[in-house]
């Protein structure tokens, strides 16, 4: 099932307080990019996941969020599900997205 465009439009609007993003459909899901770096993904399950590293992982663990993983793979990708209340609050989502962008920058430097 493809992600409905209305859902992607809604999520893009929620990022307004963060800054300009680009949404690109890929592999049945979508990537969310800022300044050319992927900071988030949306899969067929419509769940928004932000990029995580050791600097922001505790935020997700404190909220009992889980990392993305594919069936049959031991190691998941560094994108964790975002709590619904964070998605619904543009300012809060902007703060979490900034940390994800910083994680993407650190990942790029490696």
C-alpha cells in the first residue's frame, strides 16, 4: 500500500516550525530531507521515524519508542518511531527534528 499523499502533506506541514524539508517517495515509503540529509522516514505503516544516534536516543527510550527494523535483520536502521503527541505539536517536533538533523550531520562526518 502506498502512503497517501494527504498523510505526507500533513507531516510536511508539521515540520513548518523546523524549517524547509523535502519529501521523497522511496521503497514504498518516503524519506524526509533537510539540507540534503535524510532526517526522517515514513514507512507503509504511516509511522514517522526520526534519525537517532547516541546523542538523542535517550529521548526515544524515555518515551518507550522503538527503532525501525526489518524482518529477518538483526540490526535495525537508526530511525526511531516518534510519539504521536510530538508529531501533533509543531514546536516539539521541530526540537526533535533539530536533534535528528544534528545526528545526520554527525553521521555524514564519519
